[in-house]
C-alpha cells in the first residue's frame, strides 16, 4: 500500500502550483494511448510524443487520451499547456498523495480519485492515483501504472456500434469513473471473503497469527475508507454542477454512480464494525484459553502439593527410638495403607470441590 | 444470512444498466401471481407466462403483480419493457446486494427494501431483497423466494369489502411496505428474547459458548442495521414526494410508517448497546473467575510449599553422629509433635493473612 | 422494566389503525375519573361507564378525563369515537411499545410519552405508557396502571381558587406533562444516589456483585434514554406548533418544560458516562487484585521451591561409604548449620530482589 | 462537588414557577452588596434589608446589586417583585441544579451559569450556581456562597476613572461573566498540571492509587463539561440577541467571550482524551507487570520443580540389597557429582530456552 | 510541546484586551525584519527599533514586517497602535495559548494559527503561536522564536522577478500561511514514519518501551489535532470573506489551501485510528505472551508435581519390617525400574493431553 503522507519534503519552499511528482520513483517512459471515435468510426493509437495528441483537441470526434505514468512531469506540463489545464490542476494530477476532489473551470472539469485493485498472487491491495479531465470533446485520464481497470471501457466503446451514448465526453468520463468504482466492489468482495473465512477460523481455533490478519484488515479498511469517503462529495458535486459539459440525460447515471459510492462507504463501515467484532472475539478467546490453562494448573497443583507434603512428612528422619511421640505412624502395621487412604480422601475431597466450582 | 458484497465479479465490464442477477443460484421457474380487483370484485390467478400480465397495465382495475424469483433476468426484462421500467431500475431490482432506495420517474415510483424474517426451526434471520414498483393502477412486487410476509396483505384485500382505501395503487404499495416493516418487529422481538435470555444465563453462569452467541447477535444486528437505516430516508422521501401517485389522504399512513421505521432503528441501536453490555459482562466474569482460580491456587501453594520445605529439612540425612550441630531436632523427645505445632502455626498465620486480604 | 419490543406478534396482518393492546395482560376494569371545573367550581366523579363522559365534550367548563387501564380496547374505541380521535391515534394510545410522539389534527392535539417512577420497596423503575389528548375544553389522559404521578395536578387544580391559568385545556395538558417530567427527576435522583454509593463502595472494596449493579444501572439508563430522547422533539414541536389550542401565554411554560427535558437528557448522558467509568474502575481493580495475588504466590513459590530442592538434595541416599565424592556434606561437623546459612542467604537474596522490583 | 440531581423531591407537586431553593442547607443571612457609580462617582454599601436596594432601580446611575446566598427565598422574591423578574426566572435563580441558560424579556436579560473555582488547600473543585440579571441601568448578580471570583470586577470599576465602558449595564454584566469564564482557565490549569504530573508518575512507576486519581479527574471533567457545554449556546445567544440592552460596541467583547468559551470546551475535551489515554497506560502497565511477575514465577518453578523431582528420586528408599536394578546410582563412586552435573545440564538447558523466548 | 492551558493565572482580574504574554519566559530582544518590495525592487533590513517600521505603513510598496518574539509586550503595543490593531487583536497575538482564529475589521484582516515543526536531533514537535495581520499594502507576521519555516517565502519573493502575484498584500499573507501549512506535512510525514516503523517492530517483537512510544504518538496527535481543526474554519472563512483585501484571483489559491488543510485533518484522524490499532496490537501481544508463559509453567508443573509426589512416596520411612503392608514396593526386585515406567506413563499421558489441547 502507498504511504500515507508523501507530499512534504520534495515540495517545501516551492510556489503553489509547482508540478512535482511525489510518488514512488519510476524510470520507464510515460505511455500515451489515444482513442478517437465518433458514432461509427473507431481509431486507437499509441502516441510517440505528446505532440501527437495535440490535433485532437479541436477535432469534432471524441478523443480519449490515456496517460500512464505521472513521474515525467515535463510530458504532463506540455499536455496541460495545450489543453488549458491550470498549474494548480497539474500539481494535483502528479501529487499522488492528494485526496479525491473535483474542480471546475469554464472549459474543463477535473476529477481526481483513487483506483483500487488487488494483485492476484496475494491479497495486497494496490491504491493508485487517477486524474480524469474532460472538455467539450476530449477526455484525458492520468494513471500511475499500467493496469487493466480502464480496459473494460475501451472494450465497451469498441463493441458498441452505433455509439449513441458515448458521443459526449461527459458520458465517457462517467464511464471511466464508474469502471473504477465498480472495481472497488471487487476489492471489497475479496476483503469480505477474508473477513468471513477469518471469522470461521477464529471461532473454531484462534491462534496468534490471526491477530496480524485482523490488524492488516483494519489497516486496509482505513486506507480504503480514506480513498472512498471524499469520493461521495466528488460524485455528489458532479451531480449538482451546472456546467454544459454534463448533459441532463447523464443525471440518472450520475445518481446511480452516487448510490454505488454510498454503498461502498456503507460496506467499508460494516466491515470495520465486523473486524472490531473479530478483535473482540480473538481477545475473549485468548482470555478463555488462559483461564482454562490456569484451571488445569490449579487442579494439579492443588491436589498434589498437599499430598507431596504428606509424603514428605513420612520421609522425615525423626528418631523413633528416642520417644514414642516421634513418627509413631511409621511403625504401625497399616501405616502405609492408611497413608494411601488419606491420599484418596484428600484427592476425592478436592475433586468434589472443583466439581462444585464447575472447574471440571 | 446473505453475503455482504455480491455485486462485483459478475458485473465487471458491463455497461451501467445491465440487468444481472447476483444472488444465490436458483433453478426453479419464476412464479408470477396476479391479483386484480376493484371496490367489489376480486380475482386471483397464477400467470403462466409474463405476457399474461400485460393486459392489466391499461385496465381500470387495480392490479397487483407479485414476481417470486429474481434469477430469471429475461422474465424481468420483458415485464420491465412492458411497464416502462428503465434499465437502471431493472438492474437494481435484480441486484440483491443493493441497499434500500426510492426512485421516481414521471409515471412510476420504485421502492427497494429488505424483507427480514426468521425461520421457525432455528433463529437464523433471512434477509431478502424486495422491489416494489407502482404506477397509476398497478403495483408490481419482486421478491427472491416464496414466503408469506406479503400474504397478509392479500388476505386483507380479499376480506375488506367494499375496498375503499385499497382502490389506489399508492395505498396498496404502502400496505406492502407496511407489512414488511411490521415483520421487522417480529424479527426484533425474537432477537430481544434471545438478548434477554442470554442476559439471565450470563449473570448466573457464563460459559465460553455465550461468546459465540454474543458475536452472532452482534453480527445479525449489523446486518439488520444495514437493511433498516437507509429505509428511513426512503420512507421520508416517500412522504415528501410530490407525485400524483401518492394522494394526500395517504400522508397520515406514511407518517405512521415513518415512525415505525424510526422505532425499528431505535430498537436496533438499543439492542446493540445491550449486546455490547453483555460482552462487557462476559469478559468481566471471565476475569472474575480467573481471579478466583488464582486465589485457590495461591492459598494452597502458599500454605503447603513452605510446609513441604520444612518436611524436607527433617528428611535430610546429615550425620547426627558426627556432631551435635547436625539435625539435633531429630533426636529430641518431642521433635515430631513440635514439627506439627510449627505446621499449625504457619498454617494458622497464613490463614489469618488471607482473611485480612479478604481472600477467604 | 417493560419489554423492549412488544408490538409484533399480536398485530401482524391487521390493517394500520387497528386498535390492539400489546402490554401486560390485565383483568381489572378500566377506571375513568372525570374532573370538571371552571374558575370557581370544581367537581370530581368516577364514571360508571364511558357514556358518562360524553356530555362533557360540549360543556363550556374544562374537563379532565383520566382513563386508567389500556387493556379494554372497547372502552377506548368508544371514547375515541365520541371525541373524534382517529383510529391511528387510538392505535398509538394502546400500543404501549410506541415511542413518545406528538400529533396534531384540526381539532385536537395528541401527545404520547412515558411515565417513569420507582417503587418504594426496591429500586425497580416502572415505565408506563401515557397518552394525553386535548381539544378546546377537554383533556383526556390515558395511563396503564393506577398511580399517583398525576395526582399532584388534581390537588393543584382543587387548591387554586380562582383558577386563572387552568381555564384553558392547553395549560392543563401542559401541567400533566410537566408533572410527568418532574417525576423523571425523582427517578434520576434515585439513580444518582445509587451511582454515588456504588462509586464509594467500589473504591474501598470492589466485589463481584458490583458488576451486576453496574450492569443493571446501565440497562436502566438505556431504558430511560429511550423514553426521554424522543420527548425533546415532542416538547419542541409543542412549542413551535401554531394551533389555537396552545395560547401565546403558554409559551414561557413550554420553554421551561423544554429546558427540563434537555436537563433530563443531559443527566442521563452524564450518568451513562459515570457508569462506564465505574465499570473501568471495577475491571481495573480486579486486575490489580489478581496482580497482588500473583505476587504473593510468586514470592512464596520463588523462595521455597529452590529451598525445597536444597533440602531434597540432602535427603538423597547416595552411599557415602562407597566414595568420598558422595554427599560429603552430610558427614561434616557444621553441615546442618551451613545448610541453614545457605537458606538464609538464598532467602535474603530473593528478598532483596523483590524489594528492588517493588513487589514488597 | 455538588450533587448531580437536586431538583426533584422538594419541588414535586408545586406549580411551575414556585421559587424553591434546592441546594445545600445554609443558615447564615443573605448578604446584599450594592455598588453604585457613574463615570466619576463610586459608592459601595452593604444593604441592611432588601428594601435598601429598591431606590436604585430608577436612579440614572449604574447599580450592581450582588446577592450572596440563595437559600432565603423570601429575600429573592421581594427583590424579584421590585425589579420585575417573572416567577419562572426566580425559580431558575434558586434552582441550583439548573443548567446554564439565557432568557430575555422586554425589560431585562437573564443569564444563568456555573462558577468554578478550586479551594487552595486541596484540589477540590467547587461548582456554584450564579444568576446575572440586568436591565437598563442595573445588574443583579446572585451567588450561592461568599467568594472572590467577582471581586476583580469591583476592583476594576473602582480603579477605572473615568469609567467610559462601564457606564452601560450590558458591559458590567459582560465583565461579570468574563470574570467567571476567566476563572475556568484557573481551574483547567490546575487540572492540566495534575494530568501532566500524573502522566510522568504513571510512566515511571504506576501504582494502584493512580487509578483513583484518574477516576477523580474523569469525574471532575464530566462535571466541568456539564457546566461549560451549555454556556456556548448562552454566549452565542447573547451575541445574536437584538435587545437594546446590548449595545453594538459590545459585540467584539462578546465574540471574544464566545471564543474563550469555545477554548474552555476544547480544552476540556482534550483533557478527557488525555485522561482516557492515561487509563490505557495504567492498564497496560498493570498487564506488563503481571506478565513480568509470571515470568519470574515460571522461570523459578520451571527450573526447580524438575530438579526437585530428581532429588526426590535419589531420596527414595528402594532396597538396593534386593537387586542390582534398584537405584544402582546410589552405590556408584561418582553418583553424587553426576547428579550435580545433571542439575547443571537441566538448568543450563532451561536457561538457553528462556533466552530464546526473550524471557531473560 | 507547549503546555495546554497557559492563559489563566497571569491574566486574572485584568480588563479584556489587556495585552499579556503568557508563553515561556524569554529574555532576548524582539527582532524585527522588514522586507519591502514592488514588482522590481527588493529591500531587506533589520529594524533597530519599532519606529523604523512606521514609514512603511503609507508607502505604495508592499511591506512585510516579521516580528520574532512575543514576550516584549511594549514593542507589540507600539506597533499595534501605529498600524491600527485593536487591543483585542493584540491580546490574541501575545496569548500563545489561543486557538487559531480569523478576525476582520474595516482596514485589516487578522489570522492566528499554529506553526508546527520538528527539531532534527530528536522527534520532538514544536508548536509555535503565529499571528498574521495584513492591510492594503503591508503584512505583519508575529512568531515566538526564530525559525526557518517562513524563510522559504522570503526566498521566493527575492527570486521571482518581476513579481506579478506578490504585489498584493493578500497574496503575501496567503503565501505565509501556505508555507506554514506545508510544514504540517513535514511533521506528519515524520509521524507517519514513526507509526510505520513502530508497527513493524510491534509485530515482530513487542516490548514494554513501545507503550511509551504509542502514548507519546497519541499525545502529539492530540496536540496537532487541536492546532489544525480550527484552521479549517479559519481558511474557510478567508475564502468566504468579502473584504477588498482579498482579490478574486486569489480564490483558487485559497481553495487549494483549504484542501490542504482538510488533508492534514484527514491524515491526523487516520493516524489516530492507526495508533489506536497499534495499542490494540500491543495489548493483544502482551496477552498472548502471558498466555504462552502460563502454558510453559503449567506444562512443567503439571508433569513434575505429580511425579515429585511419587518420588516422595518411595522416600517415606514406613517400617517395612513391621508388616508386609508397609511399602512392599521398596523390597521388590524391579521396584525401581517399575517406578521409572510409571514416570514415563504419567509423562506420556500428560504429553498426549497437552497435544490434544493444542498447548504443544
């Protein structure tokens, strides 16, 4: 998972709006894919340089420019300059530590959110910073690493012919955000499964390793919550905004998106509740177990320590020849059998005592 | 209980509004019951196919179409197409993981909520996804499995002659929701009884199995809460909406419904409070018990370990013939009685000590 | 205390507005007292039947009809029919599980709240469902059981001559509610005393029975909270309502009542805080005590187990005649005194060790 | 500290507005001080009877009447009658259990709040009920006991010549409230010091007496919180009120007062946070300590119990003369040294074991 | 870290608006730096006395006066008198305990906030009280101690030529606040690193010193929270204010600042969540460890105490010559091997028992 605070050291002392990448160091070149289409035509290309994208700004077709890699600030600044993105917007795009937000200027709308997905090999949740900017007929999406969350949208555009809905940039941008939010459910489902299997294991046999699992679940939920809570406001803002970029027939879709966001938040909160419940179970069962251990110790010690004393008494070497008061038991005919009788009586008495206390 | 997150995997990559069932797999055919009535007439039939219901849309009588089974998406899409339900509404109807919501279009009102009931054989609480759509003169209700929660409404319609109130679709829809909310109280009463009996048991004799009961109560309350909280907003919205579908004389009923919803929420929160209180009691009594076990161990060990040492001393084999300093006690006339006297003094002293500490 | 959820089973499947009593079973007849007065005259009577009350509806004097017992639904329905109470109002009056609420129609105002009082013999808190309905010149109060909470109002009416303020039904209704709220303070004072005495006991000598007391206090506060929270809204609504039934000169009294309600809520919350604090104290002192028990055990065992081993060594029977390596200590002149010296050194060393660890 | 609930028993059954003192019983006579001044003149006197104050109501100078002692209800009623205080206001003045509030009538403003101060000899916090009433040219303050919190205001009036600001009753009333709020900081500072010194002690050496300190801090913060929270609303209301009694140039002072109130609340909340943190530390260190005690016990017992068994074995009396299988070790030449070797090996092995477990 | 409450004792009894320094005692002289510039010129000087700054009030250039040291109240009062700062503003400037706030008069805007930074040698967080006042063409900043947080702004002014944005006092003031808020991220990053390294250590090997670290992190987060929460309101107020001092083109910068403030708050809350999670881990692992210790003790004691008893039995001295019932085992040919067989059976049985209980 990404660090929580990243912004500080590199930026200190720069003017506001300075475009500084603060995420993990990366060296591969920034990859730019351009998808250009109208109702019937569809064209996809990899841009060799930023300048390749420039003509699309003023074309009448819809263009989706996907930028993978935020570490090459220069590329992003060039793109920003051509597409009229203010320096404050560019600063936010590369500031991978920023929380989700929406910003609106006269000609563009800018949305920033977190993309969440799990790696298949383990349960690690990856959080990625994503920026979506759109104007009248173009959408630019910025993501940190190559990944397939947004691919489903490309496939849908390709497949759908004629493209009725996709012919506004607003709908395309909505489809991208919707794909990202849909992926939250995949992540949540994976967490849900872990919570449920952990719960079953905990009830049957709690071991100390479960504590780590509980803690890492807790931590992941804190991260997801941080990513998702501000999104509600963002999507709500998108619904209420009065810009021309969002046409009226988009509003049921945005409401739907809003409800999905709420449901994600809701589920995260429920999971948090459940995970604290699991911690309670874990702690209680550790208590229970210690209690049981104590009981066994107490039963054994309580029975055998007094008996050991008794055996010790008859192992003493008082001189029986000096006086008849010294250990007369040792010379009795049934001394030893009487000793065992005493042992049985003491043992039985304690057994009865423990029964009464419900320890056995 | 149903899974918490269900939506994700099957849906990924589909367009918004794709109607995909995400609940448990089911194979039985979808069952459609049609009840058609006016003030005096009452007709009830099982529809053989979806098309059987179509004529009722435009009849002047009130028609209640009850669809049992959400897994046959085709049936629901046909019905939806005929009754002008948008694809987003249909998506929600079959998405059994969705939270309660209300949606309003020009010609219909759509309410989605959770039906809760307990199976009689055990205490399991079943949560079922229910959709209620109504227009000018028809109500369509969608439920996952056959069940008798809504039957009371059918009975009431049948019995009431002449049907004054039931002659609007709004009142019929209200009656269905009211029946569902009324059932929440049955579920809550069953939980309440379990809470109270658990409380009594816990105070008299807490055992480790109670921990599981506490946990499962907690978990069920989390689920119910999730089902009920959004309902407040839904019913509140129903009260405030300005559609013609809800006539003015319905408003005292809706206010009543709203109050019942509040009371359900209230009760759930109270139960949550009480169940955490029970966990506290359980944990405290485990602590108390361990304390008691420790005391017994300590009393026995503290008395007999020193005495055992004393017996050990007089079991030593120092050669008394070498010097008068070696174990002279062994040769004394009253050595052994003196030993027992020492035992009584040490034992009595410790007894007094434990009394003073309130351990006995 | 009353059950938390009562409404469910008896009511299921009835139409909204069905008047069904859900409280404890009672058999005694419903008792109706009528107090009729104007500025100077005062008349009090026990009604033999409901019909006895009917003439007072249209008389110009102020009439207070007090109905004791909600279990005879028929009586209440008759009264309701004559005084124009809607079936939803009647349903609420007999539904003893309902939360406090206010309802307003054209001609009457209906308030529902909980009456709390303690039985003198023990600390049990009784919660009773009370309904107050008033119109232009009559007030009807409904209570579950005979009791003296409202008697103080009757006394005040009787005593006050001429009755300036009491000549509106609004003031009379206010006086009844005020008397009920005043009684909350009696209950709270009794709880406050129990909290404070519990606190003193806990600090001097916490025993396991205190846990039950803490729990029952917690539980009672949950109940009271449930009864009082919604009342704030009710009284606030009464203050804001614009009906003619509440004259302007009543408003300082209603504000006063509102403040008392707030103070009750405030006090309940403070008590809840304090009671959780008491649980913390209890648990901590159980911990402390166990710690102390452990220390005693450890000190005794740690000193005497090694010494016991030493005594055991010199109780061994190695054959000293075989070689000078076998237990040569036994044949030494000062062997036994040296043994005691070793005992003192080991004991002293451990004593010093425990001192350093602050265990002694 | 004062009791939490006081109002109940004495008042039950009285009409609203009945002036009943509910605080501690007091017998000394009520003391009334009158300070009368204008821009240049200053006069201070002790009133022999209430009637002495009456002429000041209509004088053109500003008059501050300070009443010490709320137990003589008659005095307060006379004063109230002359200065037009309604019976509800008088009721609140003597009801020492009432929470802070503000009330406004045509001719006067009435503020009620709690005065907090510490006794120098110990840390006890005294909470006192204070009422401040002011009209066009008079301020009447009511306090329970003689004390010096308000004296600083008298001094300031005396010293300031010419008295520009003090020539409105509003400013004088503000100055009194400000002096009381300023005193909250003294109390908070004293609590802050106790919190910080407790923290240091707890970290170095937590003992069971600290638990009582934590508890009493918690309790005091609950009391202070109760006194301060409603004050925010009171001061806020004072700022927003539109009466002529508060001139416009007072508003920056009221804003300042409001901010101080917020800061007091803020500090109380921070202290509550810190005190819960202290409880956590205390409990954790008790746990730690018990853990350490357990370790010592376990190490000693685990080493010496097996060794004791070994010594016991060679103390057995099997008859070596019967067969060579019976305790042949006893007759060996190096039997005893071999025993000690075994002791060293077992001891060393366990030492290594404990090291690996980080217990040593 | 600074004390929590400082205001009280020194101020008691003074009039509101009395300018009293309440921070740590300091003796070095107050240092005043003046930076005066316009689009092209830049001048920096150290003022020898307060009067040196006076001419800049009415110059047309932008002037930034930085006052380091709040303890010389006289200097601050002189400056305040010349620049029209009211006595209430001056009081707040030197009251180092005051919470962040904004105040607006006709000619100036006054912002008060906390500067946070860490000393490099250790992790101590320093909180400093900072006041920023600005008018049409001047900004005065007040800070407690010399430090380099604001230096970055000076450098930026110096470097930027021509200074387009910096030619309004509003932008300069914004830049100062932005520099302070940027520094919060440095502090948070340092805390974040400590949280993460603590987390790793805790999971691998929790020791009692970690408890102190957790506690000090908790405490620091309480302090930071206290400093940052009110800032949200301050910056929000700055955004909404309608004064001419803040030009319209500043608003995207203020929105950006507001978002950073929100992010700081957000991060602090996340850290608080994580630190409580760490406490839970710590406590659980202490529990786990004690459980493990108990198990070892129980296993050893449970095996060897009964065996010790057995050895004790055969160490008894019953007179075998008196009767054949007395310890006949001692004279048996295979008595001793049989004893060891018994030992192995008991040991093996207990081993099996512990396996079944999952203790081994």
